[in-house]
């Protein structure tokens, strides 16, 4: 089971850390830094991460890229620390936005989903993102989703609205811990639920925030058979089912962009916990901040998107794109400016010159490696990590004796460290 993802970038081996620092990440639920991943590397206890994938109806923009690069650093850090990593990402290959776009363009929805999924994979490969171990579509997971919705209905945690549509909603009254992930109050929840596609005022719902689990078949929409009647799933239950099926409960990291925290991640966790009668869904809920462009959040509705594929086809070095985003911390709001890319190119050229310099071996690399690891372990402090490489590159360039034309014999350790940990080469 699973879709084709994309080829893995080369991952250079590094001298193993003598005592790896545990990775600490900011957990949205407890609002504090928490150790993310198993205490010690153990092949029988892999580090398990689920990151929400794309809804493939348009090209990925920098906001998406920033999120997937963030969790790429998590995977890279875990691997370097010796963990076995189980990383699952989904593809929401059936949902309202996809059908809407397919209708608008008079295109087959499945064909649109396939094309955009491949385009996203090409972006990820170009940006040296390590692929998830399992890349799972919703359509191929339909029988699992149906089974869970059917169970929730049988358990009394879900109900049909009595209007003949056969739409099924999740009863949030069955989830006593609901709200623990976002920590929002009822008013804030209602506002976000409404803004992000929810239907608080629909007749027949028991609670205004109850989310849709199963949408009964409509004329002109694809549907799948089920004991509840034909239809298709709501968004939150898809991620919930795919994550639990492939990773189990108490996963180490559930990740995504900040705009997924509520309602999407909160609802996914509630679905999983009620269906499994166990908690928590995840031990750490990690959210990447949004990316802005000229003072505004990047979004389709504002039409101010910077597409990854465009940046790359315009001839920008993918390593520079990574560096430009890593120049600011993943949790903050990152304003993208054209000059970021030019500055990142300069930085990249300086690092490459240092790595190829005849003086590269005159500067000890162990402190650089230790500092890189230490900065990343501290909630992915990429600005700190980049400064550490800057200092190392400065030291190499100072050590370079003018006029020395001897052949460089780089140990490659510095370049390998930057590549393995940051995906920059
Ligand atoms: Zn999701």
C-alpha cells in the first residue's frame, strides 16, 4: 500500500555523536518544549511522525515548502542521532477543493490529483527533502476510513443529520478531552471553524463544532460504497485513520502548518482518541509558522503565492531556497523577501568556497558538528545552526594562506555535516 513518493537525496554518513542530545520541539498542546522521539535509539521503537500532506489541486507554494522542510530537519536529526524513523505523510486525493478546481477547469478530478501529486513530488525531490517511508492516499485508504466511521457510528460517537442527505457527523460530546491541543476557547474555536470551512449552523447538528465524518453521495460527485451508504469522507477523519493505521497511537510528532492546528489537528486527534479509546493521539504536536509575502500571509485567496516549482525553474539553487527559509526560525511568521534568496546564495557560495579551500583541514570540524547538532536539538534553531557554519567558514577563509596554491584535500566532514543535517550542499 502507498503511493510513489520521490527519490531520497544522498545522505552522507557522519561520525556518530557520542551521546546524542534528545531533540526538543515546541509542543502546541502543553505550550512548552518537549523531547520528541524515543529516549534512546532502538530499532524496535522507531521515532514515529505523521505530517499532513497536500490536497493536490494546485502547485505547492513557499508556505507548504517551509512546513515540509521543517519536518525534513526532524527526520534528518533523528537519523543522525541513530533513530529508526517511521514517517508517514498522506495525500488528500479526494476533497472539496480538489473537486471544485476539477469542475472549474472541466478536468477529471483523479487526473488533476495525480498530476499535482507528481508535481509536488518533483518539488520535494528538487529541494532534497527525504521522502516519507509511507506516502498514503485517501482513496486507497477508503476501506479503513469506512471501517472507522462505521465503528464511531455504532459506538454512538457519530450521528446522521435527519435531512435525508445521509451526512454523518462526529459528536464532540463523546470526546471529553476535545480542545486540549489548541487550548482555544469556544468563541475562538467557532470563529476558526467557520473561517476554515466548518458549518456551525447546519440544521440537525448536535453541537455547532461537530465536524463532518462522512458526506452522503451527491449527484455529480464521486462516492464510495459503505455500510453507512455511499459517500466520501470528511477531511479530519482521513488523516486520523491513516496516521493510526500506519503508526499507531501516541505517535512522537504530529506535524503541519500552524493553520492546521484548529480545527484539523484538534479534530483528527479527537477522532483517533475516541475510535481507539486511548490517548493521546500524539505526544508532541508541532506547528510551523506561516510564510508571508509583502506584508501578508501567503494564500490562494490573496493571489500572492510564491511557487516552489517556479523558484527552481527560474534557476535558483535549491540549497539556497532551503537556506533562505532556514534563516528564520520555523515557528515564527516568516516574511519572504526577494533579497532573502540573494543573501542565501551569497552565504551558500561562502560555505562552498570554505569547503573546497586548501585550508579546510586546518580548522577543526568537531566543534562545528557539535554546534550544528546542538542548535538543531534546541527546537530546530536553524538561525543558530547557520551562524555556526558561518563562523566555521570565516575561520577557514582566515586560515587560507594567500598565494597557497596547493591542491585542496578536504576531509569532507564539514560538507557532509551541512549536507546530512541541513540538506544543503
Ligand atoms: Zn491532516
